[in-house]
């Protein structure tokens, strides 16, 4: 096990990642976009392992946005098949490592077999207390906020910050300390719009299949140098 690059008290509690660049990486190597997504899944495994080693408690991955449904049907189908395969292959090992899976996003558009695979993996791993992995699938930050507000209105509840946060998909999870985006894009792409209000942001030119444990260490070293003010003057 590699040592942490910085003292444990400076390790982010919650890390969120926009995993961008699978297709771009594949095209640069003469591969199909689907092969890029397979390579991206291997990067997920590496990052999960490094998060466990570092003692990060929460990892939220932007795995499939609501807008991604507009991609070619063949690519979407390949992504869904890959998702089901990865969940089936990894769930027992995740359970052994004390990793809990949670789904953040809509449930309306998945095929029944995909939704069953997600639900089964979340149920099997629900007692994990080492690392909680949030899979943002069919996720949209704007839709999440609308979902939370409509839930409060439907129940006749007051709309305030505390109650709204209790109706978010991420209820009970602290806001991300660090948001990483790969592939050099400087935008948040409708991801965790409420939760990243005071997150530190780190952008790397590496495409997601190139991002590994050493890359994560560099991001965390950079994070540790930041002075987090949360709107105050320090």
C-alpha cells in the first residue's frame, strides 16, 4: 500500500469526479468509443483502490448524465451493458472491502434489467463503512434540485436549506471537498450544482483512462495547498 502524499487531516473527506475523455482518448488511439469506456472502467477501479488507501470516505462519480441519453443508441447500449457487467463482477469484492454503493439520479429511464443490477449492487453493499461510492447515473443537478423542491411541496413542508438538503439524492453525505475534472474542460456540466458551492476544483488535461493513483495524489497535494474560506475572510 502506498503512503498518503499528505497528512491524513488534509485528505479530502469527499471527492467528486467528472470522468471526461473516454471517447477522445479512444479516438486518439484508433479505438472505438466503447473501448474507451472499457478503459475508463479500469481507471475507476484504480481510483477506488487509491481512495481506500488514502482514507477518503466518499467518492462520487459522474457516471452517466441525463444528457448522455442523447448519444448514439449503440453507445448508450454499450454503456449500459458495461455498467451491468462491472456491477456483477465487482460487487463481491466491493463488499469485502467495506465499500457501499449508492445511486444518485433518476430511476425512470433505465431498462428493468439495468435498474435491477443497480439496486442489487446497492443493496448487497449497503453496510459498507470504509468508502461510500455515489454513482451519478441518469443524473442532472438541475433535475435533482427540482426533485427535492417538488418533494417538499408535495409534503407541504417548508422550503429551507436543511429540509431541501434532506431531499437531495446525496442526503446524509457531506458536500465534496474536491471536484476533479479530467480532459481539460473547465465547466461543471450540471453536476452536483448545490453540493459543490464551496468545493475546490482541480482540472487535469489527462483523459479519464489516463488518470490513475499517481494522478489522484497530485490532485490531493494541490488541494492541500488551498486555503478554504467558505465565503469568509481569512
